[in-house]
C-alpha cells in the first residue's frame, strides 16, 4: 500500500513533514520518501496527518468491570494486591463477565488510537490466559506482564524469607505464556523474591513510589527506599515514581529503560502528581499509561492533555508538548526495545490517520499542541495496526 501526499510526524524526534509518500509492506513502513512511483494500489492522503499509534504503557485492563466502584475509598482498600476490593472483584466475578469488559476496553482503546498496551495481569497463569482469550479477534497489540500471586508480610520481608522452590516451576510456566513480569511493589516482596524474578530474560516491571504511604512503609520496614529495593529486580522499567526522590530518579535513569507515569490515575486516587520536569532533568526516558480501568478511562488523548497542563500549572513553567507526545509514542518504543511507536523505515506500521480538517483541529498551527490537547477520538479518520486498517476507513 502506498500513501500519497500525506503529512507525517517522522522518526524519533517526531519531525513534521508537510507532504510525503509512505510505502507499507509486510506490516512495516518500508519506504518513506518524496514521490514513490509504483503500479501498486495508492491512496491520496492530502487531507490526512499520520502520527505513530499510541502505546498505553500501563494498564490493568481486567478490572474494567469495576468502573468507579468505591470511589471514595483509599488506595489500599481499592487496589492493594492482597486485600483490595479489586482482588475480591477479580476472584468473585464470573470469567465471562470479566472477558466481556476486557474486550470492550480493548476495542475502545483502538478507536482512540491506542495500538499497543502494556498490561499488568494478576491471577497467575490463569489470569494471563484469560486476557489472551479476551483479546482473541481484537487486533490490538498487548504486552502482557503476568505475576504469580505470591506475596510476603512485613515480617517475612524483614527476615528475607527464601523464595519457595515450588514457585520456580509456576514462574517458568507463567513466563512461557507472556512477555514478562509485572510486580505489584517491593512492600509485598522479600528481596529473595525480587532477585528470583530478576533472573528472567523477559520484561521486568514494577510499581514504585506510587504513594507517600508506600514510600514510608519501605523506609520503616527495610531502611531503604522502594526504588532502591526495586533495583533488585533489575527492572526494565518502573511504574509511577510519583514520590521518587532525586536519588531514586538517578537510579532509574542509570539502571532502567524508562518510567511510566500515570498522572490521571494518581490524581483520581488523590495521591499526587508525577514531576516529569524533574524526571526529565535526571535523564529518565518517560512514557505514559492510564493504569486501572476501574479508576481511570483508557484514553491517551485525555492523559496527554491532563499531564501537559497539570505540569505547567504546578511548575509555573512551560513544557514542550512534543515531549508529551513522545511519551505516548517513540519513548515507549525505546522502553520496550522494539521498533514500535515511530514512523520510520523498518518499524511496525502502527499508526493513526488524523483528519487535518476536523472541526476541533483546523487550522493546525502547532501540530504537537493540537494533538496533545485538542485531538480526540473524533479527529481520527482511521487506525492501522501492522499495516492493516483496524478502525475507520481511508
Ligand atoms: Zn498499576
């Protein structure tokens, strides 16, 4: 397929090119240049702007059935991995209902231009298989980070209880069926667990410094910060870091491929706002996620809009909207270490076709600002994943 005369955001700097031709073959961008001549089917895209498909870098899609339940409860009562309402809900709801609402959320994300999401999946191997079943026939890409539901008490963490041998087999089975592990946090895991999980060659991710409470608990129980202890996992990336100290950010910048911030989820839980200016200052690679569907809607347009403005409002300083858009696209490709989230030769052809003349956008005087805080589901003409149109028409 050849897209003729299309505007694009090219490469890992999202460089705006007013008009160019794009050839897509075998699910990838094969050639991007002026005037590609061909006998192949070509489509005139004069009115369209092509941007990379969004990567929603952190979700818990399985709790889609729990939308806005116990909205006034504190964070632990809602989503604690051992005793939160969410766990009860996931255990007690018939699988059929969970599947229905997972599927709805996945379909909704595609319509909003999300072409990949990275999900933390609880419930061990069964949880992973349930998610895979729910996504069967939904063309979105999903990076599944599973976990074996094994947690330690504060005392067990203090004693550094050894990782039970029988868990190794469970972990191996789990990892055969998913893309890596997504650990709830250091406050439920003895160092021996984290070190065992660190051995996997697949993706290793963990929540860290999400709340003031979790930061204080870690200090009190172990004398170390959550982020210091998270390093035992040799993490590929960290989630939240809302209450990370300067030292924590230094560790993250040096030892991980990124931080996923979830500003709307943090705010919805009244648990602060991640300081992305500071994270950037320390050289962290930043991405963005919408977190629990129970708490927040899986919409990257809204997440970008919120993050951009809350960052400038809190810091009373300007923040470049292009950097926000990178968080939802190219930075995520870097974090996953995959050729994804970027319109460039040899990268996966996952992208969004934006109608340049849509009511909310025209005239586009600053393409980055327009996408970050004006575009929405309504500005999308179609969505492509792996070279196939999966939503809308061209
Ligand atoms: Zn999370």
